[in-house]
């Protein structure tokens, strides 16, 4: 009798153990308790465009960029006949110019700031700069060459010159050329009361307007 009860008890325990094991095998696995960081893609900033997206008139110097004693003399878009054949051959697309004059107390005291802005295909910019630089330096002509002067680096490539007794005896002309994106600029300051430091600030503002 006792042996029979022991066998029945053992059988019940074995059956219960099998049920527990079966339930453990079929139960879904639990996720780890610690949080798993979720990786995602971070949007990168768009690369700077190699071409301007502003209207060319916005790039030109404005009266607020120039010292208060200068007045706006002229500004307008350029047309094809106003640019050189060289520029057209290099793919000139459009242009704009603006000039400001300053007249002192004496009638002979006169200074002008002039800016020309031209847009080219971006792939032409290095050649545009090189050929314009050669043209300013006189190439193989017999005319006096301007002196290259130290100047803050501007845009992608730049250079500055000074020529004395130009455009008239006793006067000075500064010329700065630079490229930025697909824009070529030439800024001159000439006359009886030129100012190198003022010119540097004006050129800086012109480059910032390109963006």
C-alpha cells in the first residue's frame, strides 16, 4: 500500500515537472532590462553651393557699404557689348556695375570707387582670374605695370595692385580682383584722396554679399 502511494506521488511530481519545463520552453523570451540605444541617421547640412543664388543686384555694393562722404553716381546691369571678347569667350553670363564719387572742398579733390561684378560658369573661374590678372599687369604691352601690394585674402583667389600717377599725374589707383563661387569682381579706388584701409573694408563687404 505504501509502495503504491509512493509510486503515485512520484508519478504526479514527474508529470508536474514536465508541465513546468514545457511551459518554460514555450514562454516568449523577455527583453533585456537595460535600455538599448537606438541608432538613427543624422541629417548632414547641405554642401555650400558653388554658384550664387542671389540676384546680381543684391551682390553689388550698396550705399551703406561705402563711407558717408561718397554718393552713388551710377549703377546698372551690364550688356554683352560692354564686356570684352575675352569675357564672352570664357562664358560670361551676366554682369552689374556700380560707382560712387567723393568730392572734397577743392574742385581738384575727387575720388571714385567702382565695382564690376560678372558671373561665369563655375568651371571657368580659375581661367578668368588668371587672364584678368595678366591683363591688369599689362602682359607684353609697353604701358607701366601696377605694383602688387599686400592685401587680405578674399574669396577663393585674389590679388591687389597700386599704380601711381593714374589716372592722372599726382593721383593713385588701387585695383583689387577676386573670385568667389562663380563670381568675378573688380573693385577700384582712384583719385586724389584714396584710402587703403577703407578699400580693404569695402572689399570685405563685397565678398560677404556673395554669401
